[in-house]
């Protein structure tokens, strides 16, 4: 564990239990999302290495990501 993460967890441990639970759930969700992104990147890299190409329509892709992640324009 890094010093920064250890410090953050120490500070979180000083908060009320309800706040700790909320932060814990948010952290777990963030880690799951990060893992998913990394897996998709690795999959994409393997596909590119294998010579596979996929046509991406940037505006459509951005719209899909905004819808999925709740981002506004």
C-alpha cells in the first residue's frame, strides 16, 4: 500500500461509521470501474496486435459514454 493511500484510509477511519461506509462503497465502485477499463484496454491492445481493426465513430462513442456515465455536455 502506498503512503498516500494509507494516509487517506487513516483519515477515513476518523470519520463516523456512516461516512466510512459511503466512502468504502464509492472506493469499491471506482476500483471496479478502473479494473473494467484496464481489461478493455488490454483487450483492445491484443486485438490491435492481432491486426484487428474496428471503425469508431467519435461522436457516437462520446454520446454513449456520456449516457453510460451520466455526464452532461
